[in-house]
DNA sequence: CAGCAGTATCGATCTACATCAATGTGTTGG
DNA sequence: CCAACACATTGATGTAGATCGATACTGCTG
């Protein structure tokens, strides 16, 4: 019915960081980038992200099984990834459908990149 | 006089992970990759890495000042980065000289790649 | 409206880690 | 051989986060 709602847009998300090799990072940039990396630095979240990336869209209820985690735990991890800007959730009816945000991953790659 | 010693080669470091978008990560691969990302997910370590990357070599004593951290803390962070395979330390006389391991950063970028 | 299903939040617990003072180890110079 | 320096390790402390049971919220459905 088109009543889809975007969920949890996070505060300020830089789309570009200076690459690690270019110049010493400032404290603010380092803290921001560390936040995104911390969201990625969890085995469950990495597997969650790869599951969502492998399909186009995945709903939360289809994640509990493959991940072997409880519903509150899965909800927690999707939230962390969404707040880091790596995932986008859209509510359709009772379900929330998740997609990856490729721009965000590309920004992290570039920040780590030569 | 040529008695340089490599420091803290870490256990098993994969040079290649399946990219996040390709196929769901296995638990072992996810845990391994999460380990490297956890080493990167710290503002101090990111700044440390960018300082080392900006120069060719940096000795530990030149890191305390820019980072504003105590000597044991700097030693702790260099150790974490070295065990993650991101930094290589070489002892020459009293000093330890640190270099980045570009291959390792490239592997992380590739794993995060679309 | 009542009941159910998918999600989110809360509260509690356990574990991991960042930090630094104190101390240990190894190296150079006198 | 000793004193000074660079770095590593240990022990203690505070904080952040992963997990799950219980519970609240939200949109379907009968």
C-alpha cells in the first residue's frame, strides 16, 4: 500500500574520508571512521551483512535462523548496522526489509585505500 | 648492525576473503575478518596507522606525542595492529621501526568490496 | 474489537577492551 | 659493569558492548 517507511536514518554520515596513507587523520575523522568499522567488526554483523548483500532484500524474520541468534539480538545488530549507514530498513506491513547501502561500504574501502 | 628482528608475526592471516556481496560468509571467515576490522575500529589506532603510513617508517617514541597517549598505551596499540598483520615492527638497536603492511589493508578492502 | 505475528525496547549479566602506574627486559654509552 | 633510555608486560580500574528473557509496540486478520 505504499506506506513504506525508512527506518533509523543516522545522524551525520561522511561519504568520504581521507585515505589512511594520504595524511594523518584528525581526531574527529578517526572517531567517525572508527564508528563505522566498529559496526563491521563483529562476526554476526558481517554474516548478516553478507546475507543481505547476497539477496536483494531480506526481512528480519529470515535472519534469525541462518545467524542462530535470538530475535532481540538480530534486532540489535540490524540497528547497529543501520545506524552506521551500512543497512537501510523499510517497513512494509508487519515486516522490515533490509538492503545494503553500497555507497557507505565504498566510502570505507576508499578510506582504507590507496 | 644488521641484527634487525621482525616482531610479532601473527598466527594465520588470510590474504583473501570472499567479498561481502558475493556469498554468505562462513563463521570462521567472519570471525577472522572481524578480528582485523576490530583492530582498525579504534580512533587511536586509525590515527597511529595513518601517521605510520604518511611516513615510511616511524619509531614508537615518535608516536606518543602526536597521539597524546602514554608509552604503555602506544605499545599496546602497535601490538594490536601488528598482530592483525597491519603493521610490521623491526627492532634496530633501542628503537622499533614500524611500517604498514599494504597487502593486508588491500585484503580488507577487497573483502568489503562490491 | 480481540488476538496474533513481526519488531523494538528494557533490564540484567557477562565478557572484552582501553588506559595508565609500576615494573620488567633489552640495548647503548660511559 | 653500571646508568640511562626505548620498549614490553603486568595488574588494576572503568567503560562499552553482546546476549537473552520479559515486555511493549505496531500492523494484520478474523
